[in-house]
């Protein structure tokens, strides 16, 4: 998949959004913007522990066509959500139990108005191609696209880091999912052809080139997941309990030696949760260095250990995700790496695959996964793309 193909794909989405906008509102959109989804190469459940993550923005995402209004009404047409329309006033934002997707718009704009109360309403058309419930962060893509649209409509002084913080606030405080900052920041600040090592403690980041001969090979297990309703918030609380035991604000400030020395004083389940986070941080740093050196053998080991830790210590994988990892690993070996990605409890696995092996691995996934688990896999071949605010 070439850079030109990715650019054409994004261009086609923008043209489509413009056409739908004119049909819905009977005038032309003032602007069209796009925010990418993401895949996390390694470093799951570390972000809300002030740790390290290594995501990449991908060539799937949310596209919004928009025009400003002179009043405070926001009218949204969601093409991919049963073509639903939602209308609300910025002066009266309330949670909608029936139309859940609208809460991402409402929560994001409510958080934005804390910084920029001067904004007015807008007409919006939203479309996207992020697989829902797959763990590729369609919600962060949606939030960042909304913020990019309003930044351009009203010439706001808003950078990518601040946009990410606003998106996170919307999801934490309004939607009700205690996500970390990773998803929003990579959607806002990803760099073409690179992964990003993000330090979630101080929001500093370092880009690492993904070798041109590698494809981001993503497979949706099609085990549906929902973070808000799942055990995600419980895992976060468990991590906070261990941090509190050590008198620190987050597990980032606990070493593996400290944890091991206190094992007999910590509940066994909490110990395992903390061990995953602390060792995962070490694996992220190792993978960054290996990417820079094109050291696939080291990356392979780190990703394999990451998946095992998420399976055994954090207990967020499923038998289907474990099976997918084993199927891919049986062919890929040390030529690349494979692991689950995202919050877990279903969703996707990600593999770094030499492009020359893509068809071989796709064939083995197609041939074995459905037979073994009675589910049809969805394969996405991706490249790292640009963030909305980069």
C-alpha cells in the first residue's frame, strides 16, 4: 500500500463528505477535515498509568464536512450511524441515552467551550471507515475530527496536545470511559510513516520510523467489545490501588524490583495487574530502539511477551484473540511481531509484517481462523499516516 494510495483514499472520503453535506444542508461545506484512527504497536493499559505507549495513526478515520452557524445550534448528520440526525444547543448539552454516538459530539464541544466559550454552532456531516468496536479508537478519531473542524471554523488557538486533552476530558467526564491520552494524541499528532513513543506522564513524544518494507497488518477478531461497559474501568482502579499502596500517583513510579519485594503484601490479582504495566513499559522502550535499528528479532520477542502479559497478568484477551496471535505467529516467526492491541475483551490483533509475507499470512488467517473459532476475520492492511493537527 503506497503513500499515494493512502492520500487518494483520504481524498475520496473528503469528496464523499462534501457531497453528503450538500444533500443534507442544501449549501456547500466551508471545510472538510479528517482525523485518523490508530493502532497501538505495543504498550496497552500503560497510558492511564503515566507510562509509555507506541501507537501509529492509520489510514482509517473520521471525516467531517462542516459550516459555521450564526446561532448556537449544532446539527449533525451521522452517515454511518443509520443515517441519524441529532440537533442540540450549545447552551443546553445533555447526555443522550438513545443516540449514544451524539454524546461524543456533545461531550467534546462542552469540553472545548471550557477553553473557548466564544464558539457558535455548526452544521456537520460525519462519515468514517473505522471498524466499530474493533479497538482502533473510532471514538478518539471522532473527537479529534470535531475539534479540528471547530478550530478551523472559528480560527481557534488550539494545538494538537491541547486538542488531545480536550478529547480525553470529553470521554472521561461526559461519555464515561476512563481512557488515557494515547488515542487522542496520536490521532492529533501522528507523523506519516512513523510510530510515536509517547510518554503519558509529561506528554513528550518521539517519532520512530516504521521501515518501508513493513505493513501494519491488523485483524479484527470480530469479537465485539465495549469499553464503557467492560472491565476496563475495573482494571484502572486495580492499578490505582497498587500505586496507592506504594504512595505514588501512578504505576509509572514503581519499579519491578519494588513490586517484587512487596509481593507478599499485595493481593495476588493486583500484583499481576501491576506487573503487566511495569514490564510493558520496559517493552515499549525496547521496541522503540529496535524499530530505529530495524531489529525485527527483538521486536518479535517484545510483542510476543506483551501479548502473554496481557493474557495472563492483565487478563484482557479472549480465546479468539489468542488463537489469532498463534495462527499469525506460526508463519511470521522472528520476521515480525504480533500481539493483541487496544483495550482488550475482543477487537483486533496487530502484526508488523514484511510486505513480501502479507499474502501468505492473510491466507493462513482466512483458512484457519473461521474453522477454529466460527468467526470470519476482517483484515486491514495499513500504513502510518498523518495526524489531524500535525
